[in-house]
C-alpha cells in the first residue's frame, strides 16, 4: 500500500480505498530514505489512473501491479511473485509493510529467503492482536492472517511497531525483545507551518476534532 497520485483519489479510484495512514507512512518513509541517498524500489498495488512505473525523488522508484478490480487486493500477488525476486537480486534488504494483506508477508519472506537477505517487517495492522472482528471478512482475515503474522514476527530479523501497545503484545507473544523496535509515525512539520485562520470561525465551541479518513471502518 503506497501513496497514490491525486488522480486516483477521484472517480473510480475512490472505490479502491486508495489513501490512509499506511499509504502516507510508506510514502513519507520512502522520501526520507531517498533524501539520505538510499536506493529503493517500492512494489505495490495499482489503483485506477496510477502509473505502472514512477520515479520518486532521486533514488527511488515505484512499481505498481494488479488488475482494476476492488476485491482480493486487485490480485496483485501473482504478478508481484514474479517481479519481486527479480528486483531483490540487487538489493540488500527486504522491507514488508503489513496491513490487511494476506499475501505481502509470504511474498516478502520468500523473496528474502531466496536471495538470503534480511527481512524487516513493519506491522501497521496486527491481524493477530488488534484487528476487531465485525463481519465475515474481518473474521477470515483474523483466522487466516494470525498464524501468518505470528510466523513473520518470529522469523524477521527486525520487527518495527508503531504503538507501545503492540510492542507489549508482541513481547507477551514471545517475540525476541532484541528484534522489536518501537518507531512511532513521524510528522512532516512543513504541513503545519502557520499562521492559519480558523476554518470554523462561525461554529461555536466546544468542538470535537477527528483525525482520520471518512470511511465506514472509522465510524
């Protein structure tokens, strides 16, 4: 999951749930590493209108694969399974970002093992520990994804978590404390450079601020 172009946030692209915290996180991380001169290749899904290939900064490239269907993560996995080992042949590390995708961790782990590369796993959504079951889809994700996640957390050379709560849960689950690292999401200060006018000057107080997407799962 990676930041889509602006064109994918309108029209048909909206149905693909194209943007959220994980997409922003991976994009900002890629930009930060690019500024440090680190060469990166990002392999991700392709929402409508997004280019198949894109340069990002001076040292990063984004490759998007998949079909224009909303379900099953656009069936990107078969294409990614072919491309990932080729891309990793000249790499030094494989970094997997885990959300609600059941294929990404097996794909990343198999690619890393093939080339004897270290595997780094960032857990954005813990299917095993924090995903709430509310319907058949979430029940299947939790049932199938929990053992996959646990295997990855016990196999990766490094496991990155973004909240203290998940850190405690993984430690209680037996993950080696020397391989777990708590790295909260960063903030781009340039997005908050003021001064700003009150956008709700006509609305009286008290007010409630919600930070997040306008999506059913946030309700």
